C-alpha cells in the first residue's frame, strides 16, 4: 500500500476541527461523488483521536451489525464487544457508545451510509432516536455520516421531512479539487501539463494520483487508459455499474453526448428513439453529476427549449471520446491506437476543456475583485453561428464576455476583433456594461483598453 501525502481540504478540515472542539455533540453529513476522497478526509481528520470508523456495504444488515461490533471492539480496545450477540442497529450503536468512557468526544463515522440504510430502512430513525434521546445532550459524540449517493444523502439525511432532517450541526459536500489545487499533486509539471492532467481527471484525487510525475502526460495516458490491466481502463463502466441498472441504455446516452452540447431531441435522434424514452437516463445522469444540463447564460431566464446536455464529468468525457470507441483496437494494438486515434486529436480536445477551466477561473476573478456583488458564470450560444466561451453576469450591472484560445494565436488584435464581431449578438436588454476578456494558454500582449487578457499562468496564480 503506497503512502500518500494528504493534499488540500483545508476548509473542510477546519470545519471538522471546529465541530470536534465544540462543547456540544456534532452531527456532520459528508457527501460527494465516488472517488472524491470522502474516506481519506475522514481518516485523516480522525487520525489518532478516539473513534469508530465503519464502512457500510451491500450485505445483509445482520452481517454488517456484527462487523460493526468487531470494528468497535478493536477501536475501543474492548474485546467483549465483539462477543455480544446483537440483532439490531439500536443495540449495536448503543453498546458501542456505552463502552467508551472518554475523555473528549468519540468520533463515530459511518461511511457508505446509503448501503447501511438500504439494508435496514429503520437505521435513520434509530439514529434519530439515539441522537435526540442521548447523544445530542451528552456533548460527547461526533457522528459523521458519509455517502456517495448524493441524491440519497440530500433526501434521506439532509431532507427536512426525514428522520435526521434538521439535526445536522454542519454539512460538507466534498467536491473534486479545483484546477489550482489539483496542480499540487504534480508540482514538478509545467502549468500546461498540470492543466492537461486536470482536463482528464477533473480534479478527482484518485485519478490525479494515477498520473505519475516521472512520466509525461502522454505516457500517463498510454499507461492508464490503453493498458487493459490499469484501473482506469474500465473505470467509467465500474462507476456506472455501482450506481445504475440497465447500463447499456445509459452508455448509449453518454456516448451520444460526446463532443458537443445537444438538445434532448438531438440525443434521441442519434439513438433512433423517442425523447421520452431516455428522460429517465438523462435525469439520473444529471443527478449523479455525470451529465450537465445547460442553458445559454443571459440576464433573462432562458426558456426550456434552450436546454442542452453535455458530459459533465472530465474522466467520462475523455473516456467516451478516446477509449470507448476504440476498445477493440486498444486490445489489438494499443501503441498504434494511441498514435493514430488519440495523440493527434488531444490538442483540439484540450481546447474545449480549457474553456471550462476559464469559466472556473472567472469565478475566482470575481471572488477577488467583485467585492460583495453576486454573480453567475456560464457560456452563451445562439444557433451555431454565435458563441461566447465565457459569460459572467454580475449584480452590479456588468457583464463580461470572453473568448478562449488553447491553440496558437495569430495576434491579440485579431482575437479581440473576433470577440468584438459577436458582441452585438449578445442580448442585453438592461443595457449593462459589457466587458471583454481574452483567455489564452500562453501570454499575449494586447490593448488593455479593448479587453482584459489572461494567460494560463495568470489563471493559476488566482488560486494562491
């Protein structure tokens, strides 16, 4: 087992420390997509503090209860706990907490909580009863409920109409690392290579760790995605199988969304099906964060007919673009597949990824510069002729329109001219001030009176 340095999560750790230091008991749900590092965060925070860490599984409740008692016996150095014959979660949890005598708080972390609750539907109610009756007033319990099914956690743990609703003292939705924190996984890479890794991994720590700094980005792609024995070779299929039934139909939708944003009817047309027959798949993939539901960003509310869908997960975008359609060729000749089907198209692919990074960076720019003003960041399109890669709408009557270029740029003035030619097509009924922004991979010099210019280095500097 390799030793991994713990990276980032300063805000989340600070909140957990605050909850632990409180004189009152704490109930903290931690949720987020798979592979995002929830377990690693909990274990790093727990460290050597007294606590019970238990991972739920898709197994009968009786088996999980007995395993929980064994885990509690080891954690609390109370071997008799493992010998108690326990039939229900109420008794198991009560006995484990009763066996601990302090001092300080006991951390009780139930990871993959959705699987525990799936096997015993009464578990949320049992926790509610124990929390209300004993734990909340004792000031000696820090209960952490972690789950990968975001919909389940928001509905069954955070939802006000459910047993645990309204009892949390904090909550943490753990997200993938932003681009500037992802760079910390590969400090020896250039900014461009750090960005390329981010374009593929989307800031998910498990995927970031799969990229080895001693190898080039291209070698890492070859090793991780064109080697049938590599964990990432079939990672999207494993992810989807863990959460979905009827994988083939979901895969067909994901494959149809490769390359560009599409309306529901366009996706259905490419699959030769009725749009109503794939709404469940689209909605489910959106709820999991694998597909994004987009609208062109304007000051006015976009209509339903403007909705488009695209792959929202970086690894799925890369995998369905380069790996899924070439699985047979990869097995037959991975080197030729990489040379003929992948490496020649990487730069064009990274261009679209760069637009996403720029939108993420604009949020950082606004946090630094826009004071207390609220803002929205997105993109705008009108038919196929007009597109703004980046749009930022601020509450101080200001709108920024941006152009992104990952590839070579002929001149700064020509890039601004291209942006300027589209500005009149952007709807601006409130007559807000329109700013111009240009984002490029490498620094370029331009007239600052016409537009603001940002290079990749500038964007990374925003995170520090």
